[in-house]
C-alpha cells in the first residue's frame, strides 16, 4: 500500500468519485490504495493533489452500479469499485457483467442495497409527536446498510405536508418545513405512544387468515432482523398459537342454520332479477330474453349477447355472421373493422343505418385465444341453428320487406342452404321465413383480400348489393 | 349491543375482507405530494408487512360494510350467514386510511363491500369514499376499488376516475358453478363490466382525438379473482378461463384463491384444508402464460387428467413431455426457447442473451447468472457440460419429484 484514502460518511459517493478520478488519472493500481483510510500498520501517503494526465471513461451503467454499491456496509465496497474501474479502464473483461466474478459480486451488493432501501420504505413506522401546527412524526429504524441517505427522498416526496424524522444508529434524516437535512445518528430515541398503533395491530391480527399458514413466505419477505422495530410482529406468536384452534372451531361448527329473514331478502332480490320470457311477445322482450341466452356453449366464453340494433320497423334487415372482438366488448353489432367497412359501403349506397335493422346470424362471439388476442372462429352449423331462434324472432317482430345476408353463415342461417356463397352472391333467394333474401359478401371477406384490385371489385359488389337491397325494401 | 367502536368495526370489516387475495399496489401513474396533498404512488408496489399466512399487507383492505343481500355460498358475508355485521361511515374509512398512511403502515386503500340495498347504491357509496380521499384530502396514495356486479356503467366510469385499479371477481372458473353457488351474480354482467373497464381504460390513453387529454381511468388496470377448490373445475378449465380473461379484458392479474374454511359456513361447500399447493401451481402456470410464451394448451400437455402435477412445477412437467426439444444449445438457442428451460427465469434468460453477445458462455457462468442448475442441467448443453443420456433417461422425473411417503405401520 502506498496511498490511503479517508472518505466521509455523508456525501460518500461524490467523495469516492473524486478520489477515484485522481487515482486513475495517475494510473495507480488497485493494490496500491488503502480505501479504509490508512489504519494499517504501515504509513501511507494521501493521493496526489493534482489531477493525473490520464482521463478514464466509463459506461453510464458503471456509475449507476457504483451509486448503489457505495451504500453497502461492507468496508471493501470502495476498493471493489475501484478495482472494477481499473479493469474497465484497462479493458480487462467486463466487470459489470453477471458472468464475471467481480461483476456478480458488485451486482449482488447493489441488489442488497436496493433491497435494504425497499425494506426501509416498507418498514419505517412513524409515531406522531405532540404539538400544534404542522403535524410531526418520528421513527427509529435500523437499516442493514447505509441506506438512509439514498432512501430519504422517497419519504420527502410522499410526506411533503408533514414534518418527520427518521433516526438510525449512524445517521438521522430530518424533514422540516419542506427541507430535508442530515444529522449524526445516535441511540434509539424515546418516542411517545401512538393510538393509531393499536388500530394497526387490530388490522394486522384480523386480516390474517388462520386457515392458511405460510411462515416461510412471511419470513422471506419480512426477515426477522427487522422485527424489533415493527410493532405488529409482537402479535404473531399469539396469532399462530390460536390459528389451528380457530380453524378447528370453524370445522366443528360446520354449517349453521341460515340467519332469520335471509330467505325473504333472497326471494325478493331474485324476483326482481331480469327473467327470460319463454315466448317473447315484443322485440324488447326478445332482446331481454336473448341477453340471458344459454342455448349453446358460446355464452360461456363470450362477453355478452350482441343483439341487433336500428329501426324496429325497418324495411331492410342486414344480417352478418357473428359479433367480432370489438362487438363482443361493446355489446353492439358492426362496430369493429368489418363493421366500419360495412358502414362506409352503406353510406356509399345511400343506406341510412338508423332506418335498417342490423344484426348477426349468431349473437355470441366465437373465438380462440392466441397470444394476446382473440381470433375469430367461424360458427358451426349447430350454433347457427340454435341461434336461428333469435333471428326468427327478429324477423317476426321487425317484418322487413327485404333481408340482406352478408357471408355464408348468414346465408345458411336465413335460407337453410349451406352451398358455397360465391356462385350465389348477388342472387335473390327465398328465406326460411318466407321473404326474399339477397345474398352478398361479408365485409370481413373484403378486409381479408390482399390484392387491391380484387378488394375493390368485391367492395363494389357489396355496395351494389346494398343499393339493390335498399331499393327493393323501399319499393 | 353497545355501540361498536371504530376498533370493533375495523376488526369485523378487515376480518371480512381477507378472502380477497390481491393486495398489489404496483403500476399506475406516478404521483407525489411535492405540489400539495399527501402521498405518492407509481412504480413497484411496497408490502409494508406480512401476515403469517404469507400474504403481503400493502393496502388497508377492508369492506365498507359486511351487510349483504346476496347469498353466495362461498362467502362469509352472505345474507344467510350469522356473522357479526358492521358498517363504516365515509369519514371513518377516510380517517383510517389517512392516519395509517401517515404512519407509513400502508400504500393506500383496497375497498370492497357487501351489497346493501342495491348494487348501484353500494357502488355509489364506495365511489364517494374514493372521491372524498382524492378531492377533499388530496390523497395521492393507491386506491383499489372493487366493482360491484351489476353496478351501472356511469358509476364504473366515475370509480375509474378516482381509483388506480378496479377489480371485479369472476369468483368461479365456470359459469354454471357461479350460477349455482352465487344465484344473484350473473357471469355475463361480470364480463360486460370487465369489457367496459378495458374499453374505458383504452379510451383514456387515447390522446389522438381532439388533442385534449381524456379523463384518467384506473391507470393500474383491472384484476380479478377465482376461487380454487369450491367447485369441480379442473386446473385446465381454470387456466383456459384465465386465458380468456387476459386476452379479452387485458387484465393485469388473475388471482387464484384456494377456498379456505370460513366461519359460519354454508352446507353447500366442503370445509376442507385449502389446497395451497394447487393454488401455488396455478400461479406458476399463470406466470408461464403471461411471461414465458406458453399457451394453456401447451401447459395441458404436462397435466394429469386436467390437473397440474402437484409434485413438480408446470414448466418442468411440460419439458419432461417434450424432451425431443432438449438439450438446448444455450449459446445459440432463440430467446423463446431459453424461456422454456426449467430452472431459467426471465431475468436469467435476459442475462444470457445479453452476455452471449460478447462471448461464448460456459456451464459455470450459468449459476452465477441466476439459473437453477440442478433443475436446468438435463435440458441444456454448452461448453463445459453435456447432459448425455440424462435428458432421455427414464428416471429423470424421479430426480425432481419428492420421494414417495413411506407407509406407516398401523
């Protein structure tokens, strides 16, 4: 050792950085510096006063790591940091990497400091001090590392409207009238009793579920070394002693007779819940019943029934396949991408959405989850048949003069004919309800076409069919 | 009975709230009190204490009241239960939150409630508590509001204005069990409310329209809870249900809560020891869904009769069924495959991908990078290690599963 460096307790990082800059400037190797201040047997010189000729450059990640490691309680932290600096300067491997022994050690130290700061934010317990004016609080805390200084900003931001003091053995942080200052530490101060602590203990004891004991999980996150300053931990032994017996009592008590009067409350509430009419007499009743539909399994996965909307006495009914992702979430038909395309084509064809009835052959969204999305699945024949009940009610109550079927599923639902759509598109068929059905493309089919020319052609056909359906409905 | 003190009420209404597993206070917007008010939030949450049940205590988790007109068989507060009842006033909740907060006991409030009079009235009272905290007291801490099923969309919208997180419990993984055990709850309205929360949340992030920022809406998103072990649903049904909830409503979390005995139980449900290990395996599988690129169907390949293996974790169970993909060349394998190695967590994988850019990794490096090599060993190959026949050995599963318990003499 030829050089010794003594560092202050407060403002440690800047002091270390300044010393390290001078040392590396003179290219003083790590083994020639005693960072503990030269308390060894041999006399040592201070670092040279002047900045050295060499200027070291370090990645930002090193400074970030050093800012954290510096608060570690291990005396060798400053020497290890200088060793890392030396190796970065010399380009000897990557002392910041987890795969490097020194890097691993520094990262572990930084993590320990980070955890200690986090635990301080969690485990400081304030007690209120008496007095008038601004409310004052104080706490005693024993961190494992020198974390009060880096950890205090959090409290300043959180508790800006009160004065507070956090005392630790080595340092005291004081926040007064919006100013944070640091003072020497000391022994544990005597803090007055605080009535809220009793309420806190009540909460702690009652939020605990005696049916599930997981002591290891508790100790891993709330290590015993912090317990002496956590008032609620004093209750733990009694809570545990009683837990088994409490659970046993619950088991023994088993089922009790219901509270008197409960049945009447339940009956009243259930009677007021929406009911599905077996044979709806109006379009509104049909909608109400459809919202509770469980005719097939699609309702289990979908959000809600998407009922038709528009004019209840419309001359034209437009029937799509089934609600998509967006329709399922909003509970309205044709509001997703395909719906927007359809609404555009309707505007083009002079079809006023307020004067038609818009609906789907199947009222629930069928999908498979894939990654973060829900992918549309074509409804099966059975699902379409189950849902035909609702489509039939819509047809019966709206009594449209003309129905436009969009896509093969709607065509099948309305006509009972499952033959391919392409050759039938643009044709007029007789629906199962006895009225005319014009067959067209589903707007989603337009969206799926990648060739712009084909897409335009199909969109023109859809628009033409819309116009034709409108004319037929008006005549 | 004498008038209940605040302490009595707190005892009753925190006892009644403990069956909600969630206590998260993470995410949401960054706020602090330097420009007025009290409190801060944002970033990772803080657990201020832990109870001996291993659960974190981050928020003051209470019910506004445990009076309830619903009769959910699994719930201690159902109308037919004989538990002691209490109700907080708005001021009492506000005082408790602020005084606990000032002493650094909590990050904020988790408010749920039994349903009194009607869902709308209950929700309106809860919203009033949140509004009072925010508006009258400048409270910047975290607020989690439980959404009452069947509450009106307008009330949910206002709740999102004050709360950081909203949640509504699906309670049970299958609609049929919910209809049976909670006759007043309706799965379709629960899902509609979740859909609304998702859409409102997305609309609140959308600044594009008039250039004006829309009002905030539950910046920490929404979550839900499923009770495990109260109905006959198997683990795959639970995970498929969770997948639908994540993809459909962009939930931040699905919580799984092992059904535990409640005082004054209903005859409809068994009073058995809560299946804590099953709950743990479900959380592991949930992590695989959210962070490891697994689908529920893939996890299913490692299950037995629809249930996750209780002896080994779901990733290991999957890997043992797909040994043909292993051993994996750690220095060359894509990130998606590294994530599938048992014993490698997401952080380990990030470190591996980062470190192997500059040099070839050796076996000794992996343990230093946080990998659990005892588990990972049979599934990886890299300089310094080759598992040889270990990957395909018949006894591989037995190396991980706990030894069978010895029978005792009668």
